[in-house]
């Protein structure tokens, strides 16, 4: 039995939760003297119970942690995001209201930020390591007719949200000190600098980076911006000295690859390459390094690869002999070092960050980069031995740490860190309840499933939370933030007397490629049994048994509602679900990721009668006659992934059968509501529903 932590959830409210802030985009100057980062979230406004969004950039001196300067003041007043330190550590750039601003350091003082000419509607950007040039991405859009729209391939998001169609992202460069217009690479047909990863929830920042010489960019290119064409991701080099007629030079044309970074010397390019395993959702990623002088390529998959085969590159270490990367290990996210001579790897020891109770998890604790809640990549300055990163545990909310990189005689790296930010100082010691990480067995086939337990196992009421995904996971992020996906208020639920079980069912990340791929052709099969096994294992003697989930967790909610009693003899007391998938068949014609189904099931519902039958068997809507538990369904009106018709058809079927149901939708929201006041509604409705039906 793993030890429990002392309870600290007393008095924790949803208004407390909405005010826990996230830090991201941390960047450090070459000499380590300055650190900048963004702060986002919400605070309670002048009207009690109403949240006001926060979006700031902080510029902080590492010697005394002081933040009183023109950049911090400007961003507090105007709202900023995505800061980046420039070469030499004497200038910084950031976004504000869709434009890029810069500030320079002179005699220890930062200048008043000024807008960079011609950067309206900029997306991400990078600062040239040699000159005062910067490169930025901007969307090339097509304004649709006001009378009609033609659906060609994958513009369902534009239609649902009534926005302009994004044809591609182009890259432009501009001199900060010049009033001349930017130079844009119009001749390149591909979409460049992909902002976001279309299927998973890891953003991977801007997907472009300067060569140390400043004369070219390593970029991720795609055929277009269509979600279903993500397999066209290619790492490439864009020369900057050839003008608007530049030709994109693919690094490796034959595979899907992205996350391109240069070595410190510029000789090597590292990127992540995907195995063609046929399963689009749970890809296997391998680190590859290519010598730019002769094109020689070596990949980790030809050796031992990485622990989870889902590495996120951070950058090369000095000497170009190893690379740093993030990867999930069970319920934690760690920093690793891969040695390129042997392609062996080791965990990087990190000191100076919050520690956890020994033995709380076999794979350690702590999350670097926010995990799936607020994914962020540590920044490693090109000219220094410092890394800045965001770090949190289940008991300590997220903060920014500046870490000195050390190397021993075997070239094994370690980090000695010190906390920079204190944006969540008032929440320390609050919002974190007793918890443990342990495993249980699937009652059907004995597969071991790791889960995070919140609250006392002797509590009389049980909630099983199913995370979104399936290729995601519950992690040891700060409990005061809530769960992954929709941030359900689990700390408050524990205070109200619940034992909350959060399984990392088969298909989850963090447990190796075999586990992650084990739900292929089996959505709603083995993973559903994993969830039901949690009810069986931990539900004995409980007075109530409830299910909670969003997205894929909502899919499990629909199955629990309609099948739990007939397949496992489980009486579900109540359900709260969001972004709910109820019908695998109708979703194939209405979701933005319809091509996914071919890789998940080996075909579409019309491919064979047998496959159609499997999809019906594994869809909650076709078993609605068995439903009896009261259910609260929450959904974004503009959700392109799980159209709200998925939940609506279940709601109407339940109403016609007299089953207690409530359907709440959120105007303007996509798959997961981001508006802090909509989130407050979700959390408060959740607490009210469980309070009403779990007597």
C-alpha cells in the first residue's frame, strides 16, 4: 500500500480553483540573468462569483526575483503572451493583441515595448540568434460567401464556428529596427510552422526555429491545414537569403516527422519520426538525428528508442553529443537525456523543485511542462547552461524554475533549480487532498491498470473518472486545478466525502507503446472493461457509484449509462459527462477527425457488416433501453470533434423513456470550454448534480 498525503481540501471551492494560474512559455537569457514567462488563468472580478481572464507576461531578474520593469507593467495593462528572449539576452519579444512587441535592455533597464512593423495577426514567432530580425507565422485565409459554403475536405471547424477558412500558414521575416514591410515566402505552397498538433493535445509551440547562423529556418511543413492530413507533416529547411522565391528543402521526405531543432553548432538536426503502425491516434514517436553535411540519419528506434516512444524534444546539450527531451513515465512527466553515440537514455536528476512523499508512485512524481492541462516545453538557451521549466506536483501548484545544467565526467546531465515565479503562492498547502498511485487488475483479462486515488478508500461514495484521449493520461498535476479535460473539481468532491478513482486504462500514454496501442480495433471493449473493473474493485460497500468524464471519458459515460448493469452487474447511481460520444456510426460523418476511424477499427461502418455490428455494440445509443441512472450532459455548441448532436440524441432518447436527464450547452465553446465562467458553470453543475442524486 502506498502512503496517503494529509488532507488539505477543507474549504476548497470552485472559485478558488478558477483562480489557480498557469505559467508557460518560459524563456531565459544567455547569461541566465533574466527569465520571462506568461501567466494565464482568471481572478475573481469586482462582481462576486464572476471570473475575469488573466493573460500577462512577466520579465524577472534572477538575482533578486524582481519584476518591476516596463515589460511587466505593459503586459499587466495590455495583456500579453508567448515571450521569447533574444540573442545575448538584451532584447525580448512577445505577443499582444495579435501583434509582436519588443523591448531592449540598456544599462540594466528594459525599454518601453514597441510594436514591430507589419506583424498584425502574427501567430508564433522566433528571434534571430545573430541579428535583430525575427520570423513569424501568419494565417493565409479565404473569406467565404455570406450565402453558402462548399464543404470540400476538412473545413467543418470553419463552418461550425463561422470563421474564415485557413488555407495555410506562411512564414515572414522582418527587421525589428526597420519600418520596411515584412518579407514573406509566398512561393512556398506548403503550410509552414504548424501551430499545434492536430490530433493530440501537445502543442509543440511554433514548429520552426532559426539555425545558429541566422540564415535559415528549420520548419515543420504540412500539405495544408486539414486535420485529417496530419500525416503530411515533414521537417524542412527554409533558406532566408533567397528572398520570396525560396524553395523548401525537405529533411526526410519519406516519413511523417516534426519537432525539428538544430544543434548548438548547427551541424545536426533532430526531429521526431512516426512509425507507420497504422494507428493514427496512438503513434509511436522516435528521435532521429541527421547530419546536415552529408545527410546521414540515425534514429532511436534502431536502438532501444525511449521509455514511452513519445518523446517531446527540448534541445541539444552543449557539445552536440546528446539531446534533452520530455516524456511521460506513468503518472509523471520527466526530463530525459539521450546520448547520440549509443542512443541510450537516462532520466535527468532535477533538484530544487517540490518533492513528494516517498513511494507515492513507483515511477516517481511531479510533472514538467503542465502535462495535458497546459502543455509547455522547457526552454534551453542556445548560449548558456540554463534551462527554464514549469513544474508542479499534486500538492504544489505550477511555478517557473530556472535550472543550472551540470554535466559529470560521463556526460550525464543534472539540473539544480531555483523557483522564479510565485503566481500561485497563496494556494500552497491548499487544494491538495490525500492521494495515492496504485494498480488494480482488469477482472476480465487480468491486465494491470494504474490509477490515481483521491480521498479515503473507506469513503462511502465512489466516483470513477475517465480521462479524455484515449492516448492521454491522468497525471500528478496539482489537484487544485481539477482533472485533465474540463478540470472537473475533484478536490471539492473529495472534501464532500467521495473516493475518486482515476484510471489510466489501456490506450493511455506513459506505459509504453504496447499499452498505448492495445485499444486499437477495440474502442469500447478492453478499455471499457478496465473502467468497469474499477467500479467492481473499489465499489464494494459503497452507497453510491458515479461516473465522470469528458470526450473519450464522455464516451465511457455513455457506455456506463447503458451497459454497466447488463455487462458487469453494476448499478450506476449518477453520471456527469461532457463532450459525449454516443454513436460511433453517426460520428464518422460529422466529426473533424473522421479518417481516424479507419485506423482505429480498420475501416468504416460501411466496410463490412461485422464491423458495423461491432460499432453498434460499442455505442451507448444502441443500448439506451437499459439506461436508468440520472445523467447530466455538458457540451460546447461549436464542438467539431464530438458534435453536440451526439449528446442531444441521447438526451432525447432518455427523456422519451422517462430517465432523469439534463442537457446544458455552452454557446461559442468548442470541444472543451475555455471561458472561465463557463467552467465555473460546469463545475458547480457537477457538484449540484452529484449532491442531488448521491444521497
